[in-house]
């Protein structure tokens, strides 16, 4: 088992952004411990806590998010559940 990681994502508003981000975890059969989503005019703020994730996988997922056109920023750090 791995650690828990907090992903904080800032993205341009688009109906598909949230589902595409969550899909990165679903493809690895990972279940989120918590999720928070806010829309502010044309920006989406997404916070996800994901348990049982090793650091290398967390970095790969964060890089995949960063490669999305609508994603402006991704911060990732270990966290307690």
C-alpha cells in the first residue's frame, strides 16, 4: 500500500474536465477518499485526496493532468487521511 496524496487542480471551465481528471484514477482502479469541486466564473478548482498511491504513480498522474489543454496548474503533495 502507498500513501495518500492531495491533488489540487486549477482548470478552465469545461463540462468534461472533471470526468477526465477522475478517469486517471479510475483507470488504475483507485477510489478517491474525498473530492471538492468549485466553479468560479471561467475557472474550476478541484481538490482530490487519493489513498493507497505510491509516489511514482502520483507523479505520473499529475504529469498526465498537466498535459491536458484545459488544466492550468496541478499541485500534488502527501497528506493524512
